[in-house]
């Protein structure tokens, strides 16, 4: 499967990235399907219909925008900062530095490329909540951190400020464990428990300071002290091959041990048919889009 023709037909190219990303998000909102459920230890948000050529093409465009730093903290989209003369060359170089060329080995895909892609797709799902709050039922997302380029960065994969009955923080941890999603849930939950134990306070405070100026003025005045200790949510994002699908609504102590209400512990299990091949297809689409004049 290739999505290059679909990208060419639907998108103008990275020099028009604000409009293209807007169109990509609109396409994803019309294609993807969402379902919610809840059990004793956590809630579950499942996203389906991802394996659709228009969805994969839109994902490729969005992921390029993450690499070009075109997504603002408040979810608005800006033009990429490249010199006009070398735009396609420099952007393509940046894309290949993150996801590699077509001939990269399996170790690079497993250890570098796929984890980065899944983190970026998780950010994309949060971005979709701007027009459909079902993607983040805990509250309205106001600002979020950017996708990290270094997958070995030990910080939280996603920090977002949201508005509910109070201003709160969503902390997300992303695991692309194609063959062992249960381990992904446990590893993500273990990292998120560090927020409960206040081990992540310095990191969260730094992220809040960086994002605060992007908040509406009415919300800026509500940012005081360690406000996330009173209102916070946890999102373990786990991507896996559909052959390893589990019962996601059974009791899961690793999530249950997180010290927030069930409705604020939102597991996102993301099942992908032939996940390795699909990620290859998205990468081919990313390189193609980046090279479009």
C-alpha cells in the first residue's frame, strides 16, 4: 500500500502547511471513530478506522508538521521556519533524521522511529480534541507541550493544561509495544505514578511556565502553585498490532494504583492491523509530503 497519490491529491505541500494540517485534522475527525467505556480501575478510549488511506495520509502530514515545529502550544498552526530557497531540502533532511530513509533497519524502527511516531500520533489525538472533546473527555485542552524529537528523553511524553470544573494537567505516556501491549500499559502507568509521588513537579512546573503565555488571559490568572495536585488526569497511550488485542476493560491494578478518579485515568489502546507495515507506509508518505514543491 502507498499513500503518495492520496497525499498529492489532497494536500498542497509543506509551503502551505497551515492549511494542509487544518485539512488533515478535518479529514481525521470525519474518518476516525471513538468509543468510551469504563471499568473499576480506569476508563478506556478506543479509536478505530485508522487503517484508511485518507487517515494515513492525514497522519503523515500531521507528523511532518510536528517535525517542522508548526504546532503552537495553543494548537494553532504556523508556517514552518525554513529558508524559501532550501525549504524542501531542509525539511526532508529533518524528516529523514527523525524517521529514517526507506532502508533503515528493524532495530532503528523499533527503538527510534516507531516510538517517536506513536508519541506524535498521540499528540495528534489530543489535538483532535480541539474540535471533538471526546478525544479528551476530562476537559477542554487549552495548551500542550510539543512532540519531543529525542525518544530517549526521560521526560513525560505529553503535558497539557485543560479546563474542567477547575484548571488541571493531563500527563500522557506513550508506548509503542506492538507485540506486548500489556507491558506497555504497565510501563506507562509506572511512569505516571511519578506524578502522584511529586517526582515530576519540577518538570511539570517548567512546562507550565513555558505554556502559560499561550493560555487565554482568563485562565492565566488561575495558574497558581502546584494546581495539578488538585486536578489532574493520566493518559497511558499504547499502540499495538491488532493480533495482540486484549480485554481493555478488565481490572488493571497498574492503572488502578494511580491516585485520581477512574474517569481521570483514560487508557488509549490503539490497535493497528499490520502495525509495522502501516508505520512504514506513513513514513513513506511523510518523506513524500516533505519533498513536495
